[in-house]
C-alpha cells in the first residue's frame, strides 16, 4: 500500500504542476480531472472508499461539466 500511495501522490503532484503550465482551458481541465481522480484513489488507499466515490461523483463530475460547457 505504501508504494501505491507514493505513486498516486507523485502522479497527483505532477498533474497539478502540469495544469499550471497548460495553454488551453481544455488541457488544464484534463490535468485537474487527473488530479481529482488521483485524490479519489488516495482516499480509497487509506481506507475511505466513500470519500473516494464522492470525490469522483462531485468534483470530477464538475470538471467534466466545465469541459462540456
């Protein structure tokens, strides 16, 4: 679990940094979606699957709405 947590956390940080340097709204929103999905994975890894599910449902869903609009 520790190595999976470290990989997910590192990927979340990399995606967050990538979102800062995107030139388009679409690219930044996709990076933000990746960060939110990695955050959900971190919640699941620490034993809070309900929080992970809500993270995907509420926040990742909001980013997808942002991309569509």
